[in-house]
């Protein structure tokens, strides 16, 4: 790991000591601290007021028991989390992740990233994240409902449209948000639409929210390409994952003239030289919650299914990691570089390891970090909150244009900030410094809290 600025190294050591065993959280903090050295040198007031130490300590962490009964009548137990990280810019905002890998360190890394991502959107939202080690895979709808109801029975007291507004993440989509919102409404006897985002269109949701993270990532890459006078037209693209982010990244890349030739799930990847058949992918993944093996079986010999390899072996000019944290490591980065990849943009949160980022950047591959490239999801959540607050509902076209505008402005802010701080073209430095400064200035203004 590269050395940190002399004022930041002890802060990082303190974070590691105070949060033992939380490797992903340490990684997320280190990545931000690596970038902000020049800002700290130029602005001693940030360290004088301990803004960075305070930023690394969540404002509140809630951990709770989630008991529920499975279909056979057996009592099951999971652990629930909500880390309310920073509310300098607005109510805590960020998704809920239901996945067996969830523990406090995962929620803290996601919550920490969310602070800077939300700041970059320019919307008035603070950062938070939550979830559970519950695995929705293989559970019946009734089991998922009972779990969500038990989860909300504890969480509701911590939420509110001016306090904390969760949404989805891995394992939490429209079905889960429905059960969570229904239970919140029942317990509180309030139709408080603005308390959760990612709602269905008939009960307070926003158009484009389902598509927003993937579309936003594709828009961001289109802006990167436009910067060099180019576009998606005729470009070969690889998208890892096959969930909500991946599906809508693929859809928008196709609409913009690119061809996505591979995608993956936790069992393996498919390579389809004709371009991923999106209708079939949606049917298998969205409607049936099935596996990609079915994609290969249904299409036949044209498609190659690989269960024991890496999707980054598939040659492409643009790679969009849209699955999960640390899925693109040094070996993957070396394969991408060897195959002539020019752009990597993160649709998922922290999918690229620090070593892989360094390899890509030193090989001249343009790299867009998730807090910039995948901010479209949470930005559209903020648009959903706006619609809820004004009891309004916008058209698809208008909402999509707002999303595209927000992504354009994040792209410009990243590049301008990177240029100002002597790192032209470095989206990591640009995103971290631009995201950090806005939150840090607000924290200074709000006093020692
Ligand atoms: N989970 C998404 C993210 O990582 C969206 C959060 C939200 O909409 O609040 O940004």
C-alpha cells in the first residue's frame, strides 16, 4: 500500500486498531486517505478540527437480532445492521444488503463509500448502509416476507424521511422493499413514502430507479468516451454480474451501440459472441431468480459457459465490474491489460482491489471508481425522495434526463478536481477529493458534533 500523508497515517492506524478484523472497511478508508493528502496539506483546518477522524467514526451503529420462522415452522436467526455514518449533508441514505457474507465490516465499508458518493451527486443526502447476513437465495416469498417484517420491527424506530432513508442493494430489490415498506406503514400507521426508496411505481416509486445504477454507469462511461471524441458505437464490452446493476448497464450499453459479450453470476460466466440476449437474461434473472447455466442451455452452441474461470479472460475494450467487492484482482487486471482493455468503470461498490487499480492505472487504462460511476442509483433515490416530498410523479424521459445530467456533472467535477490537484485524468483522486471536500466543509460549518 502506498504511504499516507504524515497527518493521515496515524488516523489510518487508529481506524485499524479501533475496528479490528474489518478488512473491507480498512481498504475503503485507505483508498480515500491516499487521495486527500494534498487537500490536508493545503487546509490545516480539516485536521485541526479532527474532521477526518470524525468522518471515519460512524455517527451511530445499530446491530440487532432478527428472528423469523421458516416454512417448516423452525425458528431462524439472523443479525441486522444499520450504520448511520454521516449526516452532514442530509439524512442518512444508502441501501440494505441481504447476503450471507454481510458482517459489520462490509456494512461499514459500504456506508463509508456512500458518504462520498452521495456528496458527489450534489443532492442533499448523508451516508449510511445496512443489511443482514440473511440469504434470500432459495427462500420462499413467504419466508422473505417474514424476515423483512422482523427486520423492520426493529429498524423502523431509527428511520424517517428526515432521519434515515434506506433502499436496496445486493439481495434487496422491489419485493423486499415492498415487504419492508408495508410493515413500516403498518407499525407506524403513516404512509410515509419518503422513508424508503426503490418502491414500486404504483406505491410511490420513481420511474428509472430500477434502471438507474446500471444506466448511470453506462452514462458515465459514455462521458469518459466523449472526452476523447469517442462513443460506445461498435465497442466490445464485458459486464460482470447478472443482477440489477449488470442487467441495466447491459441494456444502456446496447442502446448506445456497444456490444456486451459476457456476464456472470456466482457460479460462472457466459460468453455470447452475438451479444447478451437481454430479454432472455431478464426472464431468467429478474422473473425467475434463476442461474446463468439456463442462459447457456436455452441459447445453445453459440454460447460458451465457463464455471471455473474468470470473466476478465474475455477480451474487451471496456470492462464494467457490476457484481461485488474485490471481484477484479491483480490477475484479472493483468488479463484485461494484455487483451487491450481501455476503460474499467465500477458498477458495483469497490469491486476492484487496490493492487488491480494500480496496475490498470499504470498501464494507462482509464479507471472510474464506483463512488462516481455507480452514483446514479442513489441519485435517482434522491429524485424519488423529491417526488415523494412534492407528491408528484415524473415521466420516464424527464427522470432519465435528470439522471444523465447528474452523471455528467459528477464526471466533470471528477476531472476538474483531479486537474486542480495535479492528477489530470485520475478519476479516483477527483472523486475522492471532490466528495470529501463538500462533506468536510459542511462538518466544519456544523461545529464539533
Ligand atoms: N445501494 C445503492 C448504492 O450502493 C443505492 C443506495 C440508495 O439508493 O439509497 O449506492
